[in-house]
């Protein structure tokens, strides 16, 4: 029993000594380890960009509507009942392509009658010409007889009169035949006009006729838009208009025509403002090779209004405001150094630095809002060249 109590007491003492040793070890090492970890983690991770000379372009974005001033409205030359329509809205057509046709049954009767008239006139002309040729041949024979003294002057004059009358009749019949041919041509043209064709290549943008109903001359039956002649109508304020000039290239976004950015050219710049809006009308012609852009679509147009070449520039977010002053942080010997700068042209993505920075300095572009002058930093990304 005594041995059992001794062993129990010894176990308790050893357990206490072990726990005490662990506590002392923990208490002795913790401050130094914590300090080491703290020192290792006391930097701010940043990304940098080398200050460099660039070309900056400031652009203004305007919204406008796609328009076409090359629309052809087709009115039939003659009214008539529509018998067929060969196209639909949105179709691409070529010059001379048939668009719709009207009933020609009534006009066909006129063509048939005119054809008979032409045939009759041709027969009459042929008969009259035979008579004129006979009279002419007789005149030649009678001249020979008259010169030989075989016939009298009175007889000769009678023959000459008959030949002249035959020539006059032939001329009259010839005129009548030409009139008959003209009448037939007009009747055939009237039938041809009942089929309306496209005078130019383009896209069908409107159809205002229906099969079975009358097409009149009171309104356009079909409208064709030339899709390679589209432009965006814009209105710009007075503080920008003097920075624009005809021939400028611009970027155009038309969501309805896809996500691809289109190119346009400023082709018209009004010299005076609209008196109702006090804005200046501007037209930007669209490059539309795939014919995806249609009149009436809304567009956003980005037009360059100022360009600066070979200027010191940074990403705009690199410049922060400290106590009302523009400041950038550069990395020097793993420390953030604040530098007061004078910004210039700001395009939104990049900003010109007029003063306070040199080409090649390593400027913090990410993490700049987390540092102060003298903060320890570690470069984890960006361009260090």
C-alpha cells in the first residue's frame, strides 16, 4: 500500500514539472517568434509601372442615330392592281431586279391592237412602195420616149405628176407606219412599267403594297436604302466643336449590330449651332462592309478631341489625392516614396504628368492607397523595366 501511494505521488510531481516546463518554454519563445513573423509581414504588396513617354488621346463619346440620306422611294409610273411581290423587307437587291408586278390584262389588249395596226401599216407601206417604184420606172421610160420625140410634152408632164403623187403617198404611208410602231412601243412600255424594278442596288427597307390591292402614284410603293451610305447624326457642344475636323476617324459601337467595334469618318460639321438646342450637328459616316448596321439603330461614337505626343504618362489610378494634392508613390529601396506631381491631360485610362516625375521611375499602380511615405513595400507584379 505504501509503495502504491509513493508511485502515485511521484506521477503527480512529474506531471506538474512537465506542464511547468512546457509553459516556460512557450513563454520564453513566443515574443521572439511573434516579433519575427510580424517583421516578415510588415510590408505592403504592390504592383508598379515604369513612367514612360507615350502618345495620349482624349476622346469624347456621343450618342446618335443611324441615318441614310440615300434612300430611293419607288412610285409606279402607272396605277394598277398588284399581282405579285418578289421581295420582302431586309432583302438585298441589285439594280434592275424585279420588285413587284401589276396586272397587265387590260394593257395587253392595247398591245394586241397596236400590233395589228403595225402589221396593217407595214402591208400598206409595201403596196404603196410597189406603186411608187412602178411610177418611178415608168417615168424613166417616158423620159427616153420624150427625148426621142415619141410623146408630147403634155404626156410627159402627166407621167411626172403621177410619179410625184406616188412618192408623196409613199412618204405619208411611211409616216403612218412609224406612228403605228410608236403606238406599239408605247403599249409595250406600259406593260413593262407594270413590273417595277430596282433602279439602284441596296436593301429593301419598306414595302407599302399588297397583292390584290391597287398601287397608286400617291405614295411610295417600295423604299430602297443604300446600306453603304449610312452615317450617325450627332450633336456636340460648343466647347468641343472647335476640336473636331472633317476627316477624323472615330470608333463606333452599335449594340444591335454586334459587339465588334466599327470605324467611322467625320464627314460633316455644321458651321452654326441648332437654334433650338444650341448644339452643333455632326455626321460620322460608317464603314459598313457586312451590312449589319441599319438605319434607325442607336450608336455610341468615340471621337478624338485632343492628342498629345511624347508626354510622360501613367495609368490614371496611380495618382492619388493627399491633403488636396496629387501624389504618386514610387518604389525606392523597398520603400514607398511620395512625390507631388502636376497632372495634365487625363484620358480616363492614362494621365499626363507635367511635373514631379522622371522617365523610368517605378510608380506604384496597385496598392498605392494602402501605403504612406516610407512604408515598406514588396513588388509582386507590374513592369520593373
